[in-house]
C-alpha cells in the first residue's frame, strides 16, 4: 500500500493551509424510505449524426435514468473515503456515519466517490459498508478510488463485488474504456433530461519514466464523455444539459483554483489538492462541450470546500471515514446535492456526523458570478 505522505511530497503544491468560513417512475419503484418515489432503469442513449461519428462506439454503454419525485425534488448524497475495514473497531464510526446520513437525509441516490474499502477481506468490507443502503432500498453508484486496488482483490474484482450488491446501478466495465466505474446517470422531468451526472474512474497509481504518482483520467474516457455529451445535447435541441462530474482524485485545475488570488471559496481548505502529475485535458473538454459546470471529488480528507474558478465549480465531499486514516477537520459526514424540477442549478450543503445543523448551504447555478452571495443570512 502506498503511503499518502509520499504522494504529498511528490504531488502537492507549496503553500500554507487555511480555513474559510463558511413523476412517476420510468421503471419499477425502488422500495424503502430512502429512495422516495424516484426510480432507476437501464436504457441506452441513441446516437445521432449531429453527435459525431464516435457516438456509435459508445452508444451501447447503458445510461441509468432517474426522474424527479412527485414533489419535484431529487436528492443525491455523496459519501467519500469511508476507508472501511470489516471487523475493525476503528471503522465503526464510518458505518455509523453512513447510517445517520441516510436516516436524516433520505436520499434518492447515493454516489460514493471512492476509497470505499481499506483492508482485507475487501469483499466483506464492501458489503458491510453498503448494507445500510440495501436495508433502506437506496440505489447507489460508485466512482472507485485509488485504494480499491491495494488489497487482495484486483480492482475489477472488487468492482464486480460492488455491482453484485442489491441497489447498485453501475454498468459493466468495457475493455475499450479505461477503468471500471465510468457511468452516465440522467435526471428527467416530463420535459426531458434536466441534469446529467457523469462518473469517471480516476484510477489508482501511475509510474512514468521512474516517477510515481496518482493516475489520471484517460483520453478514451474523455472520448466516451464527449460522445454522450454530444448525444444528450443533440436530443435537447442542441442545447447543453446541465451536468456534474464525480470522481475520486482531483484534477490539476483544483491546484490552479486554490492558487488563484481572486478565488471564490466557501468551506474548509486545510490540505493542498493532491492530483496526478499529469493533465489529460478533461476540464478543457467540459468547457468546450458547455455542459459540465461542477466537478466533485474526494481523496483529500482535510478539504470540504466549494470553489469557483473561471466557469467551473470545484467541490470536495465531506470525509465519510473513520479513525484508521487521517482527518484533521473534525467529524466525518457527507455532502448533499438537491435538485428542483424546472429550476436551474442545485442546492448543496455539508452535514456532519452527530450534529443537527448543516454547513455551506449554497445554491449554485451555471454562470453565476459570485458564490459567496448565496450564503444564508445569519
């Protein structure tokens, strides 16, 4: 297992840590109080000539489809870095945190952005940490982290274990797309698709010309994204659909964003972002396609901020883990995203384990100029 401190020496930037204040279902209903009236089904996005020649190559990659609840809302709960070890007392708080967040927030969908398990037997750890979701009938998807491949099971094997857990909506891996957990999830109303969630496998570790570091999102993953983006845009009369991207390891633009002297930030920044040393141009492709406006990651346990840099929002989830990994920002928790039918943007906030209040209660919309203006009045 590679120690994080080694990567911090290699990949982190130089600088001091600071803190900143802060319709009916398309398929059969998912049972349980956590799932509300939302539902998931597997379908395919059809290609079109206007979407480019490459679309056909990826058109058979299934898309998971959700719809707003009858009240017009849809809630996504993000867990990240649970670092769960089956049978380890230091992991108890991670499981309790998952249970508490589910029972309070009652999400329609959970997205876990990686470093799910942290020891052997990895299959037992995965089943235990997701059991509360199974018990409550909450559908979930994962974007694997770097530590999933550190144990006795291969990355592909632990992914298949997770896919076998009731409620998981990840689609099968494809040999022509790098990684395991690359997925498209759509959220629709009677008027069509209103939100798209892209999940990317950001990989694990990379060794290039003797330099060791974290992996990066590869070019065929970007091509896969572009094909789906073009297809969804074409089906929306040529207008890009508001989209969010979820993955584990932050991209290098997180580093640029925190260095920006004019940065617009809400939340806790106590650790320099620790991305790959290599930039494959993912953000540039997001900006070119005009749909993805928010990037949500995990990986860096001591950050939970929302930062606006250029025309992109960069967000960290709240560390959801336990006492067997570093955490210097207080209680674990989760980040929540709430969408309202027919309304642009989304609400996001942090909830912490054992606390009644929420933090960073923000409404983010594509193109807004200043996120601090959305802070609730005290």
